């Protein structure tokens, strides 16, 4: 009997082949080209475009795109690598800015019941707001579409980090805090050498949730602000009715999102500890 | 009274009883410790032993009374008082060596890296864990963890060592082994130790004196029993000394029959008893009903 991993991999591959096969079959062009109805003509949808492209077409797009991902032929024609890089850059900038605020503030809230009580109402009101709802206000105040997209990422990734940091810090075992106290550590040293490592797994959980949300949101934000980025790219290809490119970029969004999550998952492993 | 190393005076602790009133856990607790003494405190569960120890550690505050060590009032925790907690309280993300390094660095911030490491390793060796330097607490057995915790406390060479039921969570075999180790370390270092235990034999093996605490609420440290047995002691031979039986019988009698009614001297200090010299129990004061017989029986069997 093969190991569980090998069997799972075999099964995965068979599912993939089965799915691609069904997809390919169901998207074959009709054997006899029927006359295009007047309605279809009116809608401007000719036979070729009215079908979802088969996987072979998507793979063709993938091949050409991935063999030269960083070409730049003007505003509306950039390689997928460049578009993804723009999105990742925005996500990381907004995310790091959120981190710079959420971690210290989370520490403060977690260590001080007074701060927790004082700030909690604001957090509870601000947190459920869809990040995209901030977009018009951001555009108006910042007057720059790129910075506005970054701001939206900032605002959506701050909450999970803030709440998890505060929760993690507030729930550090009193025993460990007492160890710091009996060794006369000052508050700063206590925060760095005891509370931070003790709360790190919870904080990293928040950071992992945040990066996931940020990656979800950037696509929508870039569809709104346009110009560059993978979200804009998807929307642009849809306007070009290039469905194969749309499907390809959807897959790429998934892959990059997975890589971001994987990276945070690795970091989480590093700070984990068993009691 | 001449100045002792540690003086505890009129200590009491009051909690709200949850019905609008007050619950005095213990009151007017007074005692003194001399430098180099090993003192155990025994009493029924809930009488306030841990609270007293935490007040000495500076982790808890008494409702009234004060603690003076070396002529200075104890306010808040400090490195001159080391604590071994019942649940070890090792930092789980650090290896056993680094748990000790953490404490040693806090105690002597100016020491070089090498010196800190060498000192820490020496104390780990003392508890027989030099083979487990790089293991995290989760990879150690309960007994090994408590050894690390003891090594950590001894490594900072505090003037007063506070141990709250350090072996409470260990099985009898492991407990015996670590007790022997503690005896050995103590003979070497002659630290001043204040320790809580539920185990009568453990208390006799380790202490110079044993404080007996009456039942709460309004518990007191009623008696101070001298353990007149020669050092160095060992678990294997201590039973052969006839004084051992007298002390043991005295303690068990207190826990089973007298802990409900025992009272200290008029002035609040514990009555000094030396069972090995034939001292009998002081005359009972009119007794409160004793409801703690079950726990007493457990303490005896332990
Ligand atoms: N926060 C609190 N509020 C109210 N009562 C408390 C509180 N903490 C402790 N107590 C009471 O104080 C008493 C003493 O507690 P303590 O932990 O010192 O007992 P102990 O002698 O160490 O018991 P054990 O042998 O079981 O460890 C208990 O009766 C407990 O109910
Ligand atoms: Mg206790």
C-alpha cells in the first residue's frame, strides 16, 4: 500500500485530468456552424467569443505570458509579472503600514484594560466597514489613485492584526509575566522577551488573516482605480473579451495568494511553541 | 527581639466573600526566618499558604502587616527573592539552558555571554540535566521541568528562595529523586528557603523548622516545630532516627486532630515545639468543628 501522500497526489492529479477533460469537451466548437441569429448579431457576440475558452486555449495564453512575464509595451500592454508585481507592491506597502500601527497599538490595548475599554467602541464600529467603502473618501482626500489603493489595503489589514495582537497580549499566562516580574525586568524588556514571544503565535494568526484579506481586496480595488495591477488586468482583459487571459489571470491570483499565505504560514511555524 | 533576616509582622489577607461581606483568609501571621534556614509550612488546602508565599515574593499584596527582609520592607518582586512555582513556569519557547540564561542575564546584566552560559550550565548539571540543554520544556518530563525550574531559581543565588509545592505535581518516585537532589544542592549552597508542602515526610527530610498553619478562615501560623535531625540527611536513612517518628507523629496529629483549633502564643508568634525533646501538644483551646479530616488523611498518605 502506497503512503497516504502518494495516494492523495495520485487522486489530485486524476481529478485535475478529469476536470480539464470535461472542460475541454464541453467547450468544443459546435460541429456545424449554425447561422448566427439576428439577436446574437445585435449583441455583437460572434460564435468564437460566446464560448468559454477550452483549457488548451488558456494554457496557450499561460505559455506566452509566462515565457515573457515582464515585457512592457505601453500603458495597456504589460506582462503578467509586472501587473502582479504592482499588486504585490501595493499589498505589501499597505500591509506593512498596517503592521507598524497595529502591533504597537495592539500591545497597548492588550496590556492596558483602560485603553481597551476606551478604544474598543471605535474598533467595533470601524471593523465591519467594507474596505472598498473607504475608496471614495480616500480618493478625495489623498487625490492619488495608487496611494488610495494602498490605503484601502492598509485599512482592511489593520483589524485582524490589531485584534489578534491585543488578544494575544492580554492573554499571556500570568505565570510568565510573574517570571518577568520576579526577575525585575522593566516593562520594555518584559514586552520584548516575554510578552512578544508568548503572544507571537496569536499575532501571526492575525497577520495571516490580514494578508489573505488584503489580497482579496487588492483585486477589487484595482478594478476600481485602474491603471496597473492584476485587478486592473483582469478587468481590462474582460473588456477586450479575452476570456482565456481572464481565466489565466484568475489562476495567477490564486497562485500568488497561496504563496503569500504559505510565507506567513512558514513564519507562524517559526514562532510556534508547545506548552 | 533581635533583628532576624526576614521578619513577617501582623500579616493578614482579606477578600470580599462575594455576598457583600469580607472573608479574612488568614490574620496576624507573624514569624521570622534566620539566614541559611530551611523552613517548610504545612496546612490544609485553602488556609492561605500560597498567598503568604506570594506576599513574600512581592507578587501579591497583604491587606495589612508587613514583611521586612534585611531591614528593608518588601514591596514588589525582586531578584533577591527567587520563586519556584508549582507549575514550573518555564518559558516554553526557550530551551532549558536558555530559561536559565534568561534568569542569569537578568541577575547579572554585566556578565559576558560566556560567563552567563558557563554559570547556567553549571546549575543545569547540578540537577543532572546537562544532557538536555537544548530541549524545550515541552520535550521534558514533569520531573525534568521542575528540575530546570529549581536550577533557574538557585542559579540567580537569591537571598531567599520561595518554593510553592514544587513537587506537588510529580509522582512519588520522581519526587523522591528530586527531593534528594534538593537536599544535596541545599547542603552545598545553604540558601535560605521557605517552602510550602503537603507532604509530611518531605517537610521532615528538608526542613530545620516546620510551620503549622491552622485552618482558614482566620488561619494563623500556630506552631513552629523544630526538626532536630543531623545534616546531611538522606531519604534512605532518616527513618532510622528515633526523633523522626516523634516529629512525624506530632505533625500528623496536628493535621488530623488539632488544625481546626490550634492557636499561636498570646503575642501572635508561633508556639515553639521540639518533639524530639518530648514536647507535647499545647493544651487545646475550645475547638471549632473539624471538617477537614478527609484532606488530612490524604496529606498523611502522601
Ligand atoms: N481572588 C480571590 N478572591 C477571593 N478569594 C480568594 C482569592 N484568591 C484566593 N482566595 C482564597 O484565599 C484562600 C487562600 O488561598 P491560597 O491559594 O493561598 O491557599 P493555599 O493554602 O495555598 O491552598 P492550597 O494548599 O490548596 O494551595 C482560599 O480559601 C481562596 O478561596
Ligand atoms: Mg497553594
